[in-house]
C-alpha cells in the first residue's frame, strides 16, 4: 500500500514536471565547453582528475534540467518504492513463508 502511494506521488510529480518544464535551451558556451581547447585548459590547471570531475559534474547537472528532470524523478521514485518494498517484506514476511 505504501509503495503504491510512493509510486503515485512520485510519478504524479514527474508528470507535472514533464509538462510544466520547457525544453532545455542550448547553452551558448556549449561549443566552447565541448572543445578540445577547453578540455586541455582544464587538464593543464587541474590534471586528468579535473577533466573527469568536470565531465561528471556536467552529466549530473544535465539530469536536473528540463524534461530530463521528470525522468530522473520517475526513476528515483521507482527505486525508492522497490527499496521500501524489499525492506518491508524482509522485516514482515508473508504468512506461511519459510523464513
């Protein structure tokens, strides 16, 4: 029952976000940030770890913009519902189970 409520609320929020959000506009600096020159500058300043960190940060930031945020909310909702259901069933096994 609670897992169903978690799914309903989460998916409802995801649907609202999906239809309420505008498509993500192109970043005018995106061309520069995707260039080899920018990557070389970041590597010169911070090394390979800075380049990797920059790529990870851009990827994660992309998950929380526009309509992509709706899909992120939906997947997080499913994950939370399954974790809740798994923990609830492991603490309270069904009647007649061997546990």
